[in-house]
C-alpha cells in the first residue's frame, strides 16, 4: 500500500537553529517525492521535488531534501530557520499512474521561537 | 504558469443543505484535477481525481460527488451535507509533467 509517514506532529525550534523534518514513504514503484508548505488558511506551496538524478535536491526558501532509497526516506532540512518558516509542512509521494495522484503525510507543524 | 481559482472561499451551511464548490484552472490544458479535504489537525485526504472531461475517480465512499463539465473546471457537490463534511477543501491541478499546484482552498462549516 502507498503511504507517507511524518513521525513528528509538532516541532519547535529556535530562530537560527537548524531544522530537519522527517518523512518516510511506502510506494510500489519509483517514487516521485515532494515537500509542500502551508500557512494557516492558505493553499499549499511546493518547496521542492525529487523525480530522479541527484538525491540531494534544493528548493525555495533555503530548504533542501535528501532522498535515501535504502531508508525509504525524504527528509527536509534547513541550516538556519527564520521566524517566517513557521507553518505546516507536508511530504507527498506519487507517480504518473493512477491519475497522477499524490499521497500526503499527516503534516508537521513547525513553530519558531525567537 | 498555472493559476487555480476556487470559490467560495468560505461557506457556512446547515446540515441537510446542498453544496457546490467550484474550481477553475488557467494556464494549462488537459490537466489532471483533484479534490482534497483537510480536516482540522489532519493531513490531506484525496477525495476525487479526474484525468479528463467527464472522467471522475472516487477515492473514498462518502456523501460527496464531483464533476468535470469542461477541461479546466472541477466541481465538488453534495445533495445533503453532514456535520462530518466540514473541513478545508483544496482543488489541485497537475499538468502532464510536473508537480501538483493548489488553489487557495474553500473552508466549509456545516452547522
């Protein structure tokens, strides 16, 4: 079965500290992986995506993620968090079969302390 | 680039009333279209997807239905709303190559 697990429901970090949000997936074929961010009451914005090639992908707002096939993981990282990064973060997996649908994790809410 | 319009943005409806949420897409042709629901404190649940006009796939049995009368129009409906239908509904578009683009969402409260 296809699924995405984000083990951390809520994370609090201090401004300027590093951040890592975890994502593990289960997918029967070669996965396409995504990280999205959502501010309260808004839609979702794509941070970065992995389709193939270099397993370390760079995204917007200084985020990066690393695809590790052996661990079925796609963790999101940022070296120095800014207060404006406080939001909810979603990991997603999908392909181009079955209508190209994406399966989302439950999300991780990030709070940033001053 | 793609732009997704959803309306209404906010809706408060009594139990048993009908529902119609509309989504239109600009900037792409023949996209795959999706309706997701986000309940409070939960992730995104895929409700329906469509790969073309009149083609609807339902992911979960429920009180809702979807239609795609035109290439870039996707409608979510219900004949009689339940309390459990409350949530944040997101329309999304995926061109044939690329990622998922989301609209700004429609918040539905059923009282």
